[in-house]
């Protein structure tokens, strides 16, 4: 990826964050930066956003989680029986 594209993506993300902050703070006014609009538009057309990879659980990890859930259910059953 070229440096100019990276910088344009960073500028785009900064403007998005500023808009979100303005909305959350309730300032009311739009927080749109006038600079770098053309670069931001070009980046969004040329390079679509990458999706995160799907995270897979190993069989060992799945087994550990299942055992922890079973222990939790046992404790809940014991607490409910009292």
C-alpha cells in the first residue's frame, strides 16, 4: 500500500471519529473536515475495507470452555438446591 493511501485512510478515520465525538457530545454542528475529501473518496473506491479473519477455536480450547460451563452449571444447581 502506498504511503499516500495510508495517510488518506488515517485522515478519513480521524474525520469519522470527530463526527462520532460530536454526535456523542451533543454539540449539534457537523464535524466534517473540508480538507482531503477527494483523497478519502478515492481511497474508499480503490481499496475496499478488509474483513477480519474468522477466528477458529481449537478442539482443546472448545473442550476447556465446555468443562468450565459444566462446572458453572453444577455450581448454579447446588446454589438453587439450597
